[in-house]
C-alpha cells in the first residue's frame, strides 16, 4: 500500500480488472482494430438470406462494411464493401432492409456507383469501362477478400483465412433450432458510450444481475437462488428442466464455461428458467412455435458467445443475437436481433420486453463504468468469485496486449 491507501500497480495486476488505458487509449483501440478485431467473427444474417446466386447481405461494424454474396456455384464469398478504384462503397447500406441487413433483389454483379467499375459475385473485377483492357494488373484485380462461414443456419464473416472450428461447433449447440428458417422478428441498435471491453465484461458475469435486473431475475430464478446461496433449489430446477428436455428427445449440450485461443473465445452454458416459465416473456407463456420444433428448450435457455463480438441467448420460441460493434475507443454499438419462426404470432413489444429492458439497464452500468475508468483515480480492482468469466476474458485480452502493445 502507498500512503494514500491505494494498492500498488504490481499488487493490483495479479487478480484485477484492466488498467484504465485499456479502455481509454486510442492507440490501443487502433491496434485492437488492426490485430484483433479484424479477425473476429461477425454475424451477418441467417443462411436463408444468401442461399441463392445473386443474393447478398452487408454487415457494418465501426468503419468496416463487408458484403457476403452467394455466387453462381452456390458458394458464399465475403469481401470488403470498398471499391478497388478510389474506395467508394459499392453498396449503400442505408438503402438495405433495416431489419435483415439484406437486399431482396438479386444481383448478377456489383457496380460501383462512382465510375461504374463492375465486380462479379466472387469479388473479381469484370469491367472498368474498358480501362482494364491491356492492363494486366487490373485484369487480376478483386475486392479485398474475407472469409464467409456458415454454421447452425447463421452466416458469419471474419478475417481469418481458414475456417474457425469453434464456428463449426455451433452446429452441435444451436443446430436443433433450424435458425436458417428463422426471420428477424425485431432488431434494434443501441449506442453505448463506453469502450467495447466494458460491454463484454458486463455480459460475461451476472453478479450484477440481482441488484440491477429485476425483470431478468423474475424470468431466471437462479439469480436470486445464487444470491441466497440456495444451491439445492437451483439444482432441483435444473434437474427438472433437463429431465423435461431429454423426455422430448433433445439433450442440452454439455456446458463449456470458457475456452479461448489467441484469436477469440467461446463458451456455451444452459440453464433453467423460473418454475412455470415456458419462455423468457413477461407472462412466462410462449409467443410462438418452438424454433426448429425443439420443445426441449421450453423452460430453459442456452447462453453463449463467439466472443467477444457475438453473444446469443436461445429460448424455446426465440433467439436473441447480440452483435457487439466497437465504433471508437469510447463508443460501441450493440446490434440486437430477435429471431423467430415465420409463424411467430406474438407482438414485437412482448418479444423485445426482456432484453430491451435488460440491455438499457446494462447500458447505464457500462457507461457509468466507462466514466469511472477514465478517472485519474481509477485503480484496477479485484474480481469476485462469480466474475470468473470476466476474469478469464481480461486474462485473454491481457495476453493479446502483451503480444501486441509496446509498453
Ligand atoms: S470509385 Fe469505384 S469505380 Fe471509381
Ligand atoms: Fe446485465
């Protein structure tokens, strides 16, 4: 301790939250973009939106915009929405369907609005209004390629040249929900005045849930059970739900509390809802048919991430995708999709009730934390036991920092 009663940095580093500059340094944010965020998977759309040649979707995140298109060979291609001539965006995303991020009409090629260069569905330059003739460099020109990867009916893009096995494994976790047949029941983008890591840290622990999320606590009784150290009742609820799931022919996936590689992290856990709740709704009743006809998820939930840019929460009749989009060092967009079956019969407000409410509560907490960690008086503090996943994330991020940031 120094004479002001603060821990010295060396002590704080052992088991504590990140140092302040991790959240506030623009230099670190730029490095994150260049060496970390560019390789991470982003959710683009459901597979049914890009299943046929000429169909495409666009995903915007921060300064980046990426097109995923299905070509004549039925292959998915991902490329930067940046013309190779002078950089203009090929697709103006403000004209796309705001709910799905897709365009209903199909294209044979992408034509730049500026000087009308044309690219095929694989991203290859096919015409520069005759300029390419006789210019070998231009004849081989193509849009900057990224990777498109599909799993469990969801389409992702990322900057890794090879497919991520962790994305493939999503099939075992969410495959029974037939997400390729779902539609966007609601979508809302939340601006958050905070560094993206504070959002992720918040989403990785529920120790803050009891004092902050009454609606979530009413749906997920484990929050009050854990708060009261009432493990026997939690175990009973969990056992009942799992027995119900198995009786329908579906076994919840084995929990993975947190796995990581230097590239990204993932986890998946399942849990029961409060007794009597069929789904995570105000009344506890379902709002529509079971996703993929999987009745086993009734009364329970799956929660996981292809972190740190995508979290998901699945209930029997809807799935919520939380797409975390770092914008600047101090601003993050959280783009939320509520996915339902085409036969969904509930209304949007009921569908959005739980997570719209909970996310707004989280935004307050995270923005207040961003203000706090920006203070010269902020010192990293110790994690508590229930913050184990947040602690694992900060260790993962510190490994990235050690490898990439000159201190
Ligand atoms: S900027 Fe695209 S054709 Fe000129
Ligand atoms: Fe929260």
